[in-house]
C-alpha cells in the first residue's frame, strides 16, 4: 500500500487512503459498503461516486474527469456479481486520467460509447457517438442506414463491415448463445451458436444470402463441416466431413442434390508416420514408416475393395525400392523401380498412387482401387517412355540449335530449364508416345496463366532452327508448327523484343515453306503457315505481296480476313491502310468489313462514319459474325463484342450503356473485367462525378450487383481502383442514391482525357487482361480479419471500455490445398500439347516414382479443407 499524500482540506475527516485514492462512505456492522461512497484523486477532485444501497443487491457508479464532467457510469448486480443495464464511457477532447479506461481501438472521432448488458452480464448491443452526439461506428465514421430486416439490437461493426447481433463477455470477448452477422445491405452472412459461453456449437456461412458452409461441434470435440449445393431449396448438403481425434481422422461423404449418399473417403493418421486410407469404409491403403527418412518403411500396401493386396512396396536398400502391382490372384503383374524412398519417407507420401484427399468431388465416379491401378499403369508406361527418350541420341544439328549456354540457368515457370533440352529432343522424335510425353512437360514450363519466360523463347528458337530439317517428316514438322503457333498466340509474346527477334531470325529460313503451306489446301496447316509467315515475314516484300493478293482475291471471307491481319502485321501502316481502304470499299461480307474497319480505325486519328457503322452493330452481341471470326484462328481468338467496344468512340458506346450493363450481369467474372473498363471509361472517365446522371446511377447499381455476386475478386477491384471508384457494393449503392453533390472534397481524380475510351488495337488486350498476364499470375484476395480483443485488465469498480465484438473463439480450420494426384508417377501436367488454354502446372519433371512426395506434403498436414461452392 502506497504512502498517502497530504489530504486535501475539503475532504471529510474520515476519508482514508486506499487504491491510490481517498475514500469515504458508510459500512454495515459486517464491514460491507452501503449507501453512498465517494473517491477523490490525490489532488482533491471527485473521481468516483458509488451507490451501494444495502450492499447486497445493486451497485451504481459514476466516474468523472478532473473538470467534473462524467467519464463513465454503470451498474452491477451484486447478487450475480455481473455488470447489468447501460454502461457508458465519455472521452474529453484533451487528455484525462480517465483515458486509461478508454478503448484505444476506437476511432479518434468517437467521444461516447454505450453498451447494454443483459441480466447475466453479457454485452448485447453497443452504440458510439461523436462530439456532436451523432451515431458513428467504432472507427468514428458515420453509420450506414440500418436495413429494415436488421434487429434494433444489432450494432454496426466496421471490422466486419456489417451488422452484428450477439452476446459477448466485456473483458474476454467470449460469445454466448446465437450470433448473427448481416452485411450492410441486410443480407445474412453468418450465423453461429456458442453454448456454454466461448464454446462453439454451430456455425453457418452464407454467400449472397444462400447457405454455403456449416460446422457442428459435438461435446467430445468432433466436428462436422458441410458444404452445400448453391441452387437447391431447401439447401442440400454436397459434402460433409467428420473430423475426429483432433482432426487426425477425417471422413468425407458426398451426396447428390437429392440427398442420396454417393461415396465416402477417410484419411486416418494413426500415429506419426502411420497412415490409413479408406473408401466406403473399406481399407484401401496403409503405410508405416520411420521418423528417420533414411530408414525403409515397415509396411506399405494398397488393397482392393475385397481386401486383397493390390500394390506393395519392398525396399532394396540405399533409398531404392520396387513397387509391385498384383493381379486378382496376388501374383505380380507389373513392377516399378524407384530411387525416391527417402523423399517418400520424409513427406509421408507413400499414398502417391491415390488421389489427394482434397481432390475428391461429387462427380468422381472411380473408386480408389481403380484409380490406383490406373495410376500404376500410367507411371509404368511413363517410365518406359522416359527410358526410351533418354536412349535417343541428339543429332549435331540439335546440339547446335540448343546452343552453348547452360539451360540450368534459363528461367521457366517453375524453376530452371535444365531438363528442357531432353524434352526438345523428344518433340522431334518419330515415336508419338515420346513426343506426347515431351510436349506435356515442355508446355507447363514455358507458359503459366498467359505469362512467358526466357525458356519460352529459348525452346521456340531451338525448334524453329530445327524446323527446316523436318520437311521429309510430316508428322514431326506438323508437331513443331503446332507448338510454335501456340507459343505465338500467347499474350504479349512480342513484347520481349530481343528474344522475340532472335526467334524470328531462326524462323526466316522457313518462310518459303510457310508460303507453300499457306497456299495449300490443308484446313489446319494453311492458316498456321500464314500465321507463322506473318510473324517471321515482317517487312519481307514477297510476304507482303502474298497477303495483298489474298486480301483482294481470297476465295472465302476467312481467307481474306486472315490476309488482312497478316498484311497488317507485315506491311507499313501507310501501305496497309491504303490496301485496307480499297478492300473495305469492295467488300460485302460483314465479318471482313468489321475486321477491316477495326484495322483502318487503328491507323487513323479519327474513325470514318462508315467504319463505325460496320463495327457498332456488334458492340453488345457479336454472335452474327462470331462463327466467321472463329475461322480466323490462329490470327484471332477472342470475343467479337469486346473487340467492337474496344474500337468504338466513347460517344458511340454511350448509346449502349444500358445494354452493356445487362450483358455484364450474364458474363463470367473474367469477361466482366473488360466490360467494367469500357463502362467506366465511358461513364466515369474522371472517377466519381460530383453530379450523377441517371445512366450513371444505373451503372453504379449494376456494378454493386457484380461485386456482390463475386466478392473480393482482385481483377475486378483493380479496375475500380484504376478509375477511382469505390470497390464496395454498399458504397456504390449509396453513391447511386445520392441526391446532392457531396459536402466533402471529391476523391482524387485523374486529369480529363487521361483515359481513352478503349484500346485501339485488336492485337492488344485490355489493361486488366495485361495485368493478368504478368509473371506472378492472378493474385488472391485476402479477407479482412476481425479486430483483436483488447487486453486491459478487469476492474470491478472501474471497468474499461472493452470491445464486445471480439473475434470468434473458434478459428475456422485452415483451407486445404488440393494436392496433385501424382499416381506415383509425376503429377501429370495438363495435356496442353500445343493448346494454351488447357495447360496446367506440372508438379514434377523426373519420374514421379522417384520424386513423388514433396508436392503433397502441405495438403496432407492441413486440418480442414475448404471447397469452392458450386
């Protein structure tokens, strides 16, 4: 106990020093406080007045700032020992010793916060006010309007960006009973139940008001997590996962939309390095290995649904071993050697022939033993092909084409390119299986989500160098041409000028061959030859003349269309413009006229009315000429309407804004990116306007609907940010409903004219598309986390202003990454061959039996998988 300071003269004689203040008040015979008690600071100002009554029922208190104004008040039920009723905190503009009880997480503009307690001492609502007494959120910002369906007790939580109805402990934040969260528009987002306090029992998550995911906890700690179909009423469970034994034992069961059970899978971690897998409650796999990855496993076996041995593993020492596939009698059917035992041990990846646990879906029709058998055969066949590839000799011409530099230093999508020369050799093989194997491994390394790498140009240049030598081998020549065309179709392949030009230099010796192919009757090779000729023949007189002749005399609209694009790529702007103008005047086909109008517009400062007239009919719906445009492949792949909008002046596009909004509602999220750019460039070129037209209001509401349908989509948010518009559906609707110009300063806007209505080239994608093609790929959005609980200590007489809407005590199990189904072979890259749209990441370069394991480890140790609702 501290030494008392001098007692101020105006204090009662009986005032005594305790808890760093002077205290005075009556007590009953038992020493219990009763009646009115007053506390004074050492300087003599009243700090607190307490009304104890008879000392057994209720305590009411008021605290004061040094200037005498109230800083805090509340009441306590002495029978239950809990705070009850209204508790209120008030902060001064300046500093005060009472600031120690003010919640530091509240916004600077907040001056008053009130909380209502129920009879059990749990906060059931709160209210915040600024210095003028206006309601505000915890962050001090004005409150949004309360939706009609949100109860009066619900309070607005800026961290949740929604309305919360809950009961929580003042100090710990523990939740009790039911909790509900609505977004600012009043759409239910979450519902949970905690009973007893702090113990989760139920949790439901909604998307756009529809039940998406639920969790249910049992008394013993088991938990069932369910995901729901998005188009059934009432909601139907799509999959339900039972987590037991601290989530080391999980069983996922799948159902159809009518509730019929489809199948179940189970992963059981019996102990460290001891795992079992089940399919429809039948044991299909068991592995027991050592803590020391250099020690062989004790047992690794796969079983069919009857319990018979399907696959076994036997170590041969030194990190090597043999996999055996057994037939129905138990005899060895196939064997597969591996030197990857240490990796399989280290990453507990002995289940490498099974699908990853996260990869199962409602539409999976194969049972696990069938998948294991298929994966084993695939791995076996790949080993044979890989061995054959390694036995192939490299010709001196190929060695020269690959160049003297180290491929290990060449950057690819997923590492270095040291193995790419082997696969380039395989592409040139006569054996189609070897070529297929090599193509599947090349493409994921040289392309990822539209991005290109140094390895892209290095591989293309090597194959272009070898192309003139393949004329006597039609299958090989065609294979190389297909790959070169696919690479040239990648977005921005021409932007790295130096490696691109080196590649084109290697292509020029094949120009004569390209002309022959382009002039031939093969429906696939002729367009490919013309496309390669257009890239490699830039500035070449013979090539330019060939395209000019085809533009005038091409037998079909597709011939003339490809010729127009080829001429535009090879001839000068002036020469091609004259040719396009002449062709436009003579052309009757709508698709070719559209294309020529686009090409002419890109070569003029201002489009001619007749060019605009040829483009405008397809600004919203390009279907009348879509099929004709498809015949321009490989010169053109895209959406006709998007091209039209990109090449129409803003004043023309303005006539189609309402139709464009309706079109946007039906588009997929990525297609909406280009539409949003067009919409904003026409209606909001300088960001948020001071005064809104009716069409602008309709556009803002339509954009709010887009955000609600696909929340937190980074590609969308980038466009909103670019045009200085809020990426928030609530703010957009508020803005759309605004009647008067805002009193606050307008958002920072870009200079008028800084944005063009749309790009003026068919060869370039939109700005958003370009961003998506960057090397790092599409980013993932991160959801804003809830505010942390305050850590101020509890005080009976001086409760601090605590945040009641603390984070939920139970964290959601982590989202599980879907591991690739390697099947002990390499996790196969998607069968891209030469088709860019289907290429996916290859998860291994060497034999998967040798390197299987590392890719699955993260997914294996994950606690709970989250799936995207379908």
